[in-house]
């Protein structure tokens, strides 16, 4: 049977090789729920505008629901000559309803149909990713109270820098994923316009109601320009960028925890259910989930590049190149969702190696900056205080002892204004308590942030 997309202008059928080359059913079959939903909304609008009668609309809607059930159960035969999911559904409708089925495509092109389906799918996928991000935020937040008494070294240039509370680390990731959620929400808002009714490229001369179909499908409004709509894949690129940044944040977290779980760092014990063994070394507990999370970010970022190259030279309006927009975006959503589904339980199940952390916590002179700020508070210029503390650290390094173990006399040799109160800011625990600026690791401020995030995330699930 000839595909409904081939009109009477063609004098022969397609070359089978062309059919195989042009098909997209192998990947766009996952759009069937959206296509059925859009087609029912379109049929109802056609009936409301007297382009089909109510009985025909009821028949179309009923059969579309039957087809949807078949597709869910995998019972609808796949035929390569029908190219895509849209033509499979339409042909199944025509096979059962004849001319009544042929009326469904009135005032509609595959161009606006595909765009509408794709927008609906991306919108739903964004909502699913947002839910997983909330789960991950909850996992980090759930650690905060239990880890509140644990101090960790913060790093710059992967060198020990200053001490922070462990929940300050966890809150940092909550902030990152909050920005990710905000970007997804912005993307969702921009894509939430209905393409349905712009037809192929210029609109239609038939009396349709695009506002009605937009509202029926949960869109904020119809798109404004048929030419733009037919070619627009901004929403796909924007979603791919959002996913790339999520993957990048996950990759950075994975890298950090891979390092932390090594004997060299000794900060973290990973849950063994999220690790694998070695085929030859029986002692190994490898962080494969974290390594693959880090590795899969490359695919997601690569998919964004693919989409940019795909659209960079396309003229207005629709071009068949746009068929290739779906595999990379589908893959990005699938990959990020898979990573997020494992990330939340992995975060919840990890354990800080408190004894190992505490044994080396005073190494690296994490309190040096606090000592410098102590001197600034005494009236010394910052650059002079910075130089003096460097000299004090040098002496402590030569003696192989922490700053808090230097005698007051030794400290006063460098700066006479140093008093006994200096020992109130030296040592890691004292240094943490000395912080006070907004957004810092000061314990009262961290506690306040924990409570604020509990409130913010309470209604997010």
C-alpha cells in the first residue's frame, strides 16, 4: 500500500532503499502517546469548526484510543514504507475508518504535527528530569543534619584551602541542581507554545481555532509565525544545553567522590551496591557508577554539538534534516535520567570516613586565612597580613607542626600585636566557627540554609 504521504503526482512507488534510508519509525515510535493526544485535540477542533461532523469526530477519537492501546501493547505492525509513527497511526485510522479517517489530516501537515508532538514529549521529559533532580536535592539535604559535626577541607587547585562543614559541601550541590531546575523551567516556558495549525509553512485557508487546540494540549498559546514555527528547534537545543549542564554538574560531583573514595583521600565509603569488582583483583571495589556518570556526560555534551551542527545552515522553513533532531535529544534525556536515578540513592547510601578525615584535618594549614583575617581585624593592611602569615606558615612547616601549636612568643616575633586570643581562631574547628559572612560555612548560617532548603523542597515532590 502506498504511504498516505505520497500524492497523485508520483507515478511510481519509492525505491525500497529510499524507504529504509528515510524511515524514522525506529526512533520516533516513542512519540505515539503525544501524537494520539494531539490528533484527538485536532479532531475535536475540526468538529467544533464544522470541518468534520460530531459523529465522525467520535469515530476518530474512539479508533485513535484503540490504536494507542495497540501501540502500548506492541500489537501494531511496523512497516518501513510508512516512514514514521505519525503515518503509522494515520494509516491504521484509515484502514479502519476509510474516508472518515482520511479527514483527520484536514488543516494539518506533518510539519506542525511533528513539532507539536516533539514539544509535548520534551515538556513531559523536562518534568521527569525535574522530579529526579528534586530527588537528588533531597538526598543531599538528607545528609546535612547527620554530617553537621563533620569538617572537611575545601580545595582550590585541588590543594587544601580552608575548612568547611560537610553540609556546606552538600548544600553547594543543592544550589547547582536548583539552577539546573531553573534552566529547565525557563526552557519549558519557552517551548510551551502550540505548533498545531501552522500546517506546512504558511498556515491554512480553512477556519480553524489554534487557540482551542493549544488550550486542549496544555500549551500557553499558539505560536505566532508559521514560517518560524515550521523551522524552529530552539526548544530542542535549549533542552540539550540544560541537560549538558546537568551532566557536567553530575560529572564534577562524580569526579570528586571518586577521588574522595580512594585510599589516598580516605574521605568516603561508597555503598557497595553501586560499585563493581575486578575480574582479576579480588580486593577491588570500583566506583563504576560514578565513573560512568562522569563518562556519559561526554555523550550528552556531544549530542548538543550534534544538534547545533544539524541546524546551523538550514534555511526557512522545514527541511528533512530536522528528522535527525530526535535521536540525540532522546539519548540526552535518557542518559541524564539514568544517571540521576542512580545518583540519589548513591548519595544517600555513602558514608563519610570520619576517623580518616579527622586524622589529617589539621594538615595543610586550613586556618591560615583565618589567622590573616585576625591580623586584619587588629588593623594590619591585608597585603602585610598576607605576607606575615605566609612567613608564619613557613616556620610552622619547618617545625612540622600546625599553627595552633606555635607558641605565642613565636607568633609575636612576627607581629607583636598578636595576643592570647589568637588561639580562638587557630585550629580547624575554631576557624570554621570564625566565619560570619553570608553564604559562608559559619555553622549558624549553614543551619539556616538547611532549614530554608527543607522548606523550599517540601512542596517540590
